C-alpha cells in the first residue's frame, strides 16, 4: 500500500535529529513555540497511517513538534490537519 499523500505549507528548517513531540491539544504544549507550517492530508488510509506520515514530514521540515487538529471522515476518506511547531 502507498503512503498517504501529505501536503505542507510553511517554512523550511534543517531536519530535526531528535524525535518530535506529538500533541492533540494546544493546552498540553508547555513550551513557547511558533507555528512554522501546516500539514494536511485527505486520504483513504487509516488515521494512524496518515499521522505517521505527517509526523515524518514535520520532522523533515525541521519541526520540534506536531499538533494534530480535529479530523473528519466522510465516505471512508480521512481529512487530517496539523500544525508544525518549533520551540522558541
């Protein structure tokens, strides 16, 4: 099976060497941050597969963390969005 198609809009920074933090609620983010970009995907893959692809893309783009926003599903297609974060 192919990887989910992920789209990125934002700044490019050197790829992160470390694992990045994953958040689902802004209130859980305890460090100061800036949003450097946004990720989106509308795909028939599982939400977990989409999340894994998005996390890898956030790391590639130089993010320190990814913040997943609420997702929707319609006719078996999952629409997932996330913000890519860099800590200040």
